[in-house]
C-alpha cells in the first residue's frame, strides 16, 4: 500500500483526478461521476463544500484522465485522487505495477457518486487508520500473493467482481496475524472488523488491479489486435488495443436493464460505468 497515490501512480499530480472509463470532459460526465469528483475535492482539501467542488471541477483548473492511462483501475466512477491510499500490485516476472484505491464497503459511498459527512468521515478513517495498518501488516508479511488467493476463491464460488466473499476472507486469514503483530490491538480489531463486515466487496479492489496486470502483459505487441482494456465512464464505453498503445476507441455506454430498488427502473439509471470490465 502507498498512503498517497501521487507518490507512486505515474502522471498523477495535485491538479489531476483519475476516473473510470475512456477520456471524458466535465461537461459530458454522468451525474454519479460529477458527484464523486465534487466530493473527492472536499476530501482533498481543495474546497469546503460539495457545491464548491462542482464549481472547481467545472472551472478548468482540474485535469481529468482515465485510470487506465496511469496503470490504475477503479470500480464504478473509479475516482483516484492524489492523497488517497492505493493498493500496489506487482507482477514478479516483469516488475510492472498496477494500482487501485481501497474499497469503501457498502452503503452510501463515493464510488457511486454519494457524498456527505459520513462518506468523508469513512474516507478519512481509511487514510488515517485502515491504510497505515494494512501497509505495516503487508510489509511484515513480505507481500501477499493475490493471484493465489483469487485462484482459490474462484473454486470457492467467487467470480472476483460481485462475489468476493471468499477472496476477502482468504486475504483476511493471510493478513490477520501480521495485522496484530504490527498494530495496536484496538486498531487491528477495527481493521479486521471493517474487512469482515464488507467481505462481499472488499477484495474487488485487489482483483481488479490483478486482472489489469494480466491484461497488460499483452500490451504493446506489434500488429497485435488483442483488446487489453475495456472500461466505461457512465457516458462512453471504450477499449484499448495492444498494438495501438494508449489510443482509445469509444462508443456510447449502454443502459443496464437489471434489478433495481423498488420504485425505480432502467429509465432512472445511469449508463454503464466502471473499470470492472478488466
């Protein structure tokens, strides 16, 4: 784990916010993505209110860029900001790295464009407590083999996207001894319980960068037509092709015709979004 993304994610600086999907300008962004970006600008200390976040984002002062163009991925709106902690996954054969923020869990969360004092409080706790505790534990463990965890979790019923419970529990079983060896007992218990409570979703943010490393192994091969990235931003769906580098090919994102909360239908929905297609 790196405690501040800007210290390790290539090309990420104080005036840049990364997002899911292909490139997009503020004016064309979906409601959830605009809401999440406005919220993360409060978290970053650039503004004091959500409303001011919208104004700053629309001012032209903030640059927006796809996660995939910076070796990163993110679920749903996929916002990655300079001072967020990120998981760092490394391919031991090539040394190539991929990055992803830590999962907020269920409920009202930034990745769906939700914001409020409760969301901000959780994000700050993740930066000040969760990430430092996990960083010490992972270092003490000399790293965690995420590929092995994913392989085992698939045999236990996970699909590493919407079903992550086995992966989260396997990760928790690996990290727990190191968590208690390197942290105050109360902090270790707090972190353990957060991951346990959100086991159905926590491991997604480890599965996604792992999948990105697998796909990136096929990048930059001359004449190769393999698709190495597919992602959506709530407005467009885009792909990148091995031999064509960082060039994006985009088309309108479809509306998902799925299960909605009572009283809602696909007419209320946002077009598809997220880097989870990796």
